[in-house]
């Protein structure tokens, strides 16, 4: 079979899909947020401007990492561990010492803040790519290969859960386990520790009334005026959309009926305004993005770069699918944003950084890539 090293169609598809998601995200963010922004600030474009600001910062971070040799990142893993640990632990310590009832999910410096789980996601993607590359021959050995990596993962998963942020802890854990499996870890090892984590996770949810209530509401959302109100309004919005939707800007749910319409429940507004066809095509874009990045990763010879691309693609589509699942009533209500669409500055910045590394990997490795014609 003939091969060449020219930029293939998959690269163009990846870039075009990414641009489409960002562009459609801007449109839907404004549509979903203008009513609540007008109510809260008197300016309908308030959240849109902040979203655009985050996107601009994300693009600048992406461009910056285009010029940083991704292989040099390996040398910073220990430093990144220390920084990430401090960023996560400081808000937890502050919460405990001040006896605050607010979740310790944000690390603040002055007027700026970042969601700590997103920093953990970034570190764990880089750490696992580096660890698997360095210990590839040992990764199938439970004690010498798998367990050390699992120990690092669990440190951050526990800290995120203590904030408390169970949904982010679960998603990041899932991403890490899939990455380990793709990197060569045995499925039996992953299932053995995950079974234990499943039991601990159940206990964690069960002992806290508000978390357990979310599970019960998911199983029986009939209390539409109280615990089931949010998901009930979400399903109303989706059903109002029908096949073709009400048209962009014509959602009723965003008119202060559906809480978090421009963040956790933005897919409900997409479904109401674009209908079943539009929301399906929206999810299809995430699948196209994932499979195009997966194909690029498969052709990259450097395993470190390969795993970073795969993990980045996986994290993007997993967040998107979980957001859609929650809005559709397939999963319990959680605060997980849809990448590039929801109002979520932290995720945009971290995804921008990761995508900068992805582009850097491709630019450095493309000369050695032999694409199938």
C-alpha cells in the first residue's frame, strides 16, 4: 500500500471540526445565556463576552504551546506534580480551617481562579503518557508497573472527591483507566482496582444525603417541583425541540425556567432550538473530532505524543457525552460542562493548552508519519 507524508484529509477534518464546534459553541452560548445575563447584569451579551475572552485566552495558550517542544514536558512532570498538588490542596485546607460550607473546587489568585479538577486532568494526562512511555515493559506487572501509576492517580482522585466534586473525580478516573489500558495495562488489573473503587464510590455517595438524593432522583424523577425540577425542565426543553427544533434563539427553557442553561444544561437548549437532528449532528461533531485525533495518534511513532493525543481526544468526547447524558436523563445530575460550548473558562483554557501540545506533536512528528493513500 502506497504511503506519503503530506498533510492528509484527516488533519483538515480535525481542524475544520474543531472550528465548527467553537463557532457553534459561541452561537449557542449567546442563545442560552442572553436571558439570564440580562436578568443578572442588564447586559444580554455579558456571558458571551466572557466566553469569547476565555476562548481568546485558550487560543493564545494553544499558540504558545505550538512553540514549546512537547518532549521537554517530560522533564517537568515532578514539578507539575508539586504544583498540581498545591493547587488542589490549598482550597481544601482553606475550607477546613475556615469551616466553610462552600466546595473547595477553585484555586484563586487575586481576581483570577481556575477549577482544580481541570488542572488535575492536565497533569494526569501528561503524567500517564510519560509514565507508560518510561515503564512500557513493566506496565503489565501489577506491583512494579501498574500499582505505582495507580497510586498517583488515586492521590488526585481522592483530593478531588474531598472538595467535594464526585462527578469530576469519576470522569478523570475513567479517562486514566482507559489511558492505562491503551498503554498496555492488563484489563484484569484495571477491573480489580476499579471494583474496589466502585464500592468506595458507592459508600462515598451513600453517606452524604444530597449526593444520595441525586441518585434517587435519577431513578425516580417524579418530584418535578423539588429534587426533580432541573431534569424535568431539561426534558421539557428537549421534547419542545422535536425533530427540527424551535430555531436558534427561540428556546423557552432558557427564559429562567431551566437552571444552568448556559453551563451544565446547555445541551438541553441545543436540543430545543436545533431539534433532534441538530443535537445529533452536534454530538456527531465530537465523534468526528475524537476519531480524527485517534487516527492522528495511531500514526505518531512517539508513544508519549501518541498517548497525549489519545487522552486529550478521550477527555473531550467523554465530557461532551456525559453532559448530553445528564441533560437527557440518562445519568444523574452532575456539574460537567460540554467542551467549547458551555460557559466554563477553566475547561477552555486547559483544552487550549492540551490542543497546543497536540498540534506541536503533529508538527514535530509529521515528517516521520507515513499516511496511507
